[in-house]
C-alpha cells in the first residue's frame, strides 16, 4: 500500500514540486548551486527509494511474469 507513494510519489514531489521553491534559495552546497545539488542528490535518493520498496515489500512477492 505504501510502495507507490515511496517509490514514485516521494521522488516526484522532491524533484518536480520542490524545484520552484529551491530556485529562490541562494547559496551553494559543496560548490554547486543549491538547486543543482538537490537534483544530483535525488539521482541517488530515487534509487534508494526504489531499493527500499523492493527490499521491504516486492522481494517477497511471487514471480508474476509467468
């Protein structure tokens, strides 16, 4: 029940809905503008979300492919 919001919803909200807010933030993180650092961080964090869904829920499901 929670796998869709964690695997798809959280990365979507973090990238698509947070960018307009972060675009107004000045400053840098590790030498990158804040919005660029946020996008690069979510490349990795999206994989973490999908891995968490797989390890905690989908790994135990029977193979539905055939």
